């Protein structure tokens, strides 16, 4: 049975649809940076997804080739995630999608070293004849956060975020957005195949005690 990060770490990937606090440990990611409206045709964001999965599946399928990764175990590729921000703005303003900056990411298994990652980028470039120079190895320790499961369209996320903000206020916490701590989304549904009202997205914000 392939190791499934969503099932093994439910506290990070399958929260309830009500706010809660969580301490998120350091993790390594495949990452691509970009900006602009993610919904625009041929947007940087849509391009980033193809780059991420190209490297992610090269690593997963390395077991079928000559490159051996020390400590490798079979696993389900973790879900797509995104860190989002806008300049001079705490959190994000959904009415200004063209001003989005993003860091699109997929979690790496713990056994993947930077050397293994570099091999995967080279291998994907060679096999797919695609430029993967934008893809980077991204270590990140998220720390203390508030999170909840949002069910519904992305444009309805402000309703859930308002609940998260009330939860923090009632408990003596506040959002802690900085250049390194950003609005975070984890996509558990494929928007191409799931109706907007049924989309499941983990929403997560960095926090601190007041």
C-alpha cells in the first residue's frame, strides 16, 4: 500500500470545517514562483502546475529507472498547494486577482535530498523536452497557524476566512502575515472535475499570540 500523506497526517490535510490551531513542522517542497491572475488563459499559475507535476512524478517513478534514491518508499504524490500574497496587503484581496503573487508547491517525501531533486529536474527536462529552470527546492517551516476546511468555490473563501479571524480574536491570537508567512491553500479537489460548490480546500493563515 502506497504511503498517503493526506491519510497519515490528517491534522495537516483533513481538518474539520471549523477553525483550529495547528503547529506545522518544517517540510521540503517542489516550488514554482509567479504572479498574475491564476484564472487567466495560459497564466503563469497554470503553467506552474505542469512544471510541479512533471518533477513530482519523475521522483515518484524513479523506482522504475536506474536512479536509486536512498530510503525511497512508494507513496501517493501529495496534493497541490499554494502560498499567495499581494504587495502592501495583509492576507489577500480577492477582488485584485491580477495583483497576486504565488508560490505553487507540492510536498516532497522526507527521503528526497537536494541532490535527488536536482537529478529529477534534469531528468524531467531531458525526457519531456521542457524548461524546468523555474522549479526550485523549497524548505519551509510554517509554524503556528489557524486552519479549516473550506467547502465551496474559491471566491467564497472570504466567508471561511472571516470565521478564522473571529476564532483568533476570541482566543487572543492574531494573523501574522510577513514576507515569509503567507495565505496558504491546499487543494484536495480537482477544479476541472469537481463542481465549484463541492470543492474542498484547506485554508491556513500564520498566527501569533497577541
